[in-house]
């Protein structure tokens, strides 16, 4: 809310919660732009595709050691983040960070 105008923060929070699971906002909260369009239904269909292929490979009449390698359905992968050992910041360091412009 800027200078008393605009929607209340509670209303904005409720509107964001009602966004569909394949929206860009939900994708960015999940892990990045590569998740855009990947809702629950798309994940379930990709899992179903992989399960059908695994069943086909397991029950097929293949020669010994001749079962084909069926690739998995491509899924979005989250970007790997480096885990750094961080020491706790002091109150003075936090204050200095917020004072920079």
C-alpha cells in the first residue's frame, strides 16, 4: 500500500494464494522459470508415462540383455545452489547492510 492507496496486503496475499499451480509466480516460488507450466497434472502425466515405459520394459519379450533403454520424460531441474558455511551476522553488520544505498 503506497500512501494509503491500493489494495490491502491481506487481499494481495489471498489473491496470490489463489493463483493456479502452473502460474509463473508459483514456478518462481518452486525453483525457477523452468517450472513454468508444470502443475500437478503435468507432473502426474510425466510419472504415468515413465511408469508405462517401465512396465513395457519389464514385461516385454526381449532377448536376454536386449531390453531397450527407454528415456524418462524430461522434467525441469532446479538450479544447484552452492552451500557455503556462513557465520552468524552480528547486529552491527545487519544494520550496516540495511543502511547502504
